[in-house]
């Protein structure tokens, strides 16, 4: 079998669909490699590359058969719909083509090809598929496959479902993705960097290089509002180590001296500063689950300093709530922001019944939890939060890392069997700190620009900033 693609898209066809590729897009189209792996940052035109390739196959290669496979149907529909728009333009200008089957809902498209006498000479087919249901990907025979956001799809989906569909046709693959750590996609990328391997070709292109139409000021803003590792991965198209700490600069963060360290029932209390007249305070409360600890972190809203941190274990709920009530009173009836995920509302209701101002936070999705942690990460990165000078706390923050799920997605979690109670408690308290502590208020109004990067509906988190 040949190591190279038999047919490549032409500039003449691109004119029919009103497509003017960027330089990097043209280089991908021109590549003869069977396996092309563009590693590209967000908002850079990846979908245009993929849809132009699919439209060419549908309109210029009779009897071709291809799929767009993405982590979800919704993601696959983006490229499928763009492909249909391009095919419509081509069919309107090329009389030998006719769309003979189309379903937007089922993501199926067929284009029939005719000779000058009107005789059918072939039917090209294209469909959208989801990588989260690999059993639905078996049994087909394809001449090409486009994999969008491949880094978020399991390697087993390729090995067991997609690869066999191309085995008898020597079909080509376009794997187009933003990187998600050193997973299986990285190995393909490395193969594509080997100039002696003609079957593979890969590119690594930051968003600001790939898309010349986006102002550099946009990327400068993203660098300001995103944690460093997130920015480098999502826009810089960098492969980030799975072991990378979420909290960049934790050892360089400003520190406040612990003036009092005392034992409390079931734990220890670290106090740096008592209540200052005229200052407001908030307490992040992460209640213990299983073998974890309950941690109550007091943050000064005027200075961004951690004033106190209490950590307890194996203590009855009633005793913990009584202690938390006393801490709130000592800091001017400070608001308690409590994580009630998995615990229900009884603890919050009991605190409220005792006159403690309290807000419940339920991590109904990983996105909300990670958005709060990322806001804290920004505070540390920009040296806006002053941490307690406590090595145990710094150790926990260092051990809170980016990890890889089975599906290849990047997640934030304590390494191994480590604890994350101090991290969560800090994140809950820091969620109430005004956004100007991180970047100027005119850049992030109530953090909305920050949360937009995570695709989170602001209605679900606005209460954390009000």
C-alpha cells in the first residue's frame, strides 16, 4: 500500500466554496502524508481545515466515504454543518453534482456524481460520529477519517474501532486537536516530526501564529486571566506534563507569619492576624468526607491575606459547627462559604439557624470546581493572595496537580492519595475576593471573562462574586 494520499484538495475547488486558507491551513492541505496531526491552539481555524477537506472528498472523489469523529455529537456537528455549507456552494456551481441525501439531525450527507450524459458514476458519503460510543463505530469501511479534538478521545477508540475502518482502503486520517498532555496523540505528533517517516506529518502552531486576523491584544488578555499552564496548553498548543502543579509560583507567593499555633479539639488552629477594625472577612469551609479533614480558612477581603486556618478531623458535626460559629463571630460575623457537595444542606441549615451568615456551594460539575480553583491559582500566580507561612499548606498546594482522565481530559486533583481540603477551603474563601485582586476590574468584570474560558454559565457562579 502507498504511504501517501492519492488525491489532495486543489485551489480551484477552494474557489468554488469561497475558502481562502491561511498559510498554515494551506500547508496542511498540501501535505501528502496519510496521517496528518495539526496540534493547534484554540480559535485558530481548525474546523475550517477539516470541513474543507471533507467538502473536497464529497465533491471531487466519487465513492469516497468518510466520518468526522469528535468527543461528543455536539462537537462533531460543528464540522459536519460547516462541511454541508461548503458542499451547498459547490453543488450550486458544479452541475454534475447533486445532494441526494442529507440529515442535519442524524449528521448524514450524500453527494451523487454524474457524467455529462446524466449517468450516475458514484456517490460520496459523509457522516458525523461521537467518540464516546465506540460500539457505534464498528463495521464500516472508510476512505478517510477526520478526528476533532482527538486528545479528548480514548486511544482504545482508535485502536479498536476507527483504525479497522481504514484498514482495507489505505484511507487517510486528519487528527486535529488542541493538546491535552502527553497522551497517545503526543506519540502520533512525535511520529509526524520524524522527517524520515513519510506516512506521518505533524504541526505545532500557537493560536496567534495560526490566526493572523485575531488581534494580539486578545491573547495578551487571555494570558492575564488564565493560569499559565492553561494558557500555554489552550492557546500556545503546548503539551503540558500531567504532573504539572496547578499552583504556579506557590513557593514565591507572599507569606504572613503564623503568630499563634494552638491545639483545638481534633486538630490545630493557625492564626496570623486577629480581626482588624473596618475589615471584612470570609471563611471557606470544606467539610470532611471519609478520611479527609475539615478546614476553615479565613481571608481578609481588604488585603487578600489569609488570617487564620483551622483543620480538624474525627470531630462530631455539632462540635465542628459550634467551632465554626465562634470563628465567624471572632471575625465580625464573617460570611461562611461552605462546600455541601455530597453532604446535602443540613449543615448549612444548622449554621443558618444559629445566626451564622452562610452560603452553600455545590460542585454540580467539575467545571465549577475547577473554575474556582483556577481563580485561586491566578491569585497565587499574580501574588495577590498572602498565604500563611506554613510548610504543610504549601506541600498540599504543590501536590495539587493536573492529572489525566481515561478519556484524556485534564483534571485538577490531589496527587495520589493526598489531601485537597486546604486547597478547596482556600478556593471557597477566595471566590468572594473582588476580581480586581487578580486583574484590573475593567478587564474582568466579576470574573466573567475568566469563567467564559471554561464555558461556564455565569448564572451558576455569579452568587460567588455578589
